[in-house]
C-alpha cells in the first residue's frame, strides 16, 4: 500500500509515523508527534466541509485515509478517528439540512479536538444505555459517572459522551453531551497501561457533577435503540466503519511483514526459503482470502452510507462489517505468528506489536456479545430493546 496521490498523507509523513510507533508502544506514550504533524497537515479537517475550511471528504473517502494511516501506525489512526467521526457525523447532518450540530463544525474549524467518552464499566451497550447520571439543572446538565477508553486524553478539548436522565423512570432519556476541557467537576485518572493500542493514551475520565451547558448538548433522546436518530446512527456508522478499516489495515500490514520475513527464513530441511514450504503457502493463501473478503465489505458499507443507500437493515450491515473485519484481522495476525516461528514472539518483531494492537478490536463497540444479540434480534424482527426471558 502506498500513499495516494490526492492524500494529504505523504509518504515521508507516513514513514515517520511508522518509525515512531515502536517507541510509543514501548514507552506507553501518547503519539504526540504524530498528532501534531497530522494536525498541521490538515488531517483533523479531512471530514470538515469545504464551507468550513476543510477537505469535505465523505465517509468512504475518510475511511480510506484512516486505513492508509493505520497501515503505518494503527494506534495513531485509531485515536484520531475519534475526532474525525464526530466531525464527519456533524458534516453529514449539516449536508442533510440538520444544522443542530453546526457548532461542532465551527469548533473543529477553529482547532478544537473532539474525543469519545462512551465506554463505561458494566455497560456493554454504549451509546444506547448509560451508567452515567445526567441531572437536569438550570442551563444544562450535571454529569456524574466514569468514562473509560477516553481516546486522545492528552489533547482533547471536547469530550463527546452520553449519560442517562431518569427523572421520569418510565421514560428514561439519553443525553448526548460534549464536555469542554475547561469545565469543572471532572478529573482524568491515568489508567492506560494495556496490552495493545497503547499510543492512544485512553485514560479514564471521572465526572463528579461536571456541568455541561445546553449549547454543548447534541441530543436528548429515548434510551435504547428507540433513540437511535440520525445523530446516533451517524456516529455509530462513522466509528464502526473506520474501526473496520483500521483492523483491515492491520491485516494488510501483517501479510506484508510476514511475506518479507518468510522470503529469508530458512530451514535445515529445505534447500530454499520457507516460502516454498507447502504449509506456508497454504497459510498465506488463507490470509490472502480473508483480506479479499474484508476489502469489498468495508468499501461497500462506507460507499452506501456516503451515497445515501441506507435501508432498514442498516444496523445489521453496520454491526456485521465491524465484527467480521475484526475477527478476520485477528485470524490473520494469529496465523502470522504461527508462520513466523519463534521470532514473532520477540518484542523487536513488528508482528508481535500488530498482534497486540489487533486484539483491541474485539473490545471496541459493538463487542461480540452485543453484535450477535443485535443482529439476531433484528434479523428475527424483534425489537433490540426487548429484554430476554429466562425459564
């Protein structure tokens, strides 16, 4: 994979991101140099409409840029995707005539950095339900709870998240908010010491009665899938499609690294390199066939959204593309370690880092449990909000 001629991701920029990736991973450090360089190049404005000073890229175009960056530095692509999916969602709404999130576009044009704060301990249905409390007060909402996996922790200026308002127990509401960095009543707890995707620096954000004014409240909708309007559906789409592209890129890079290694890998039982071993050829064939199904899948879903082909089965398609792509990517990195032999276990091996980075994909929403529940219910014509009955 090479940098596209029309991309702002020049080859020298991409090469520098790849060179820095091992150090970020080793030191558990945020990808600050990558972030600053990409921001200066305009990467944080690729989804911003041209009318606001951006490049006006659609989801299909942004997903290709995300995939390209992830081919060189997956954690960098992952954390900056959190910013791009908020901007891209607001741009889609704006182009469709909904100006309610125009302020996001204006803030992004002014250099504000948006991050995601959806994950919560004990909540496997992020975005639709919440363990965080939203209390209505004069001029806005007071938030109490704890958000995990808060990507872009060192640099965000607007933390997008959601909380539950239960003032009417029979009709709970989800409040979609954006917490300004200069707000009071919250603290960041440094928790990020994880297996993979370490350079995202996704620390926890503890909300202790943090106040968010109405101007930073994007939506107040019914809890559950009943509240999935175009704002909610949009950020799910931008997030999951780009998650899929990031892990597709990890699969592509894994094959590339593995083949280069196998070309020089020898065996005492062979007179030629290991690429001539039948089982090595079989393994590479399996990897390639997985990649061949991943590419058209992510392209089709991104293009259909960008061109307005969104039908009643959209959530099925969306959850499926993320799940299938991540699962295929993990098969690829796992098989690559087998084929590489013992070298893949060493920290100096890029395959070892890609393996760990890839594992994070199964934690991203929607996780396998939620994916199968949602797709099963929707395929059977059951409301996603229907509670299971046991016995």
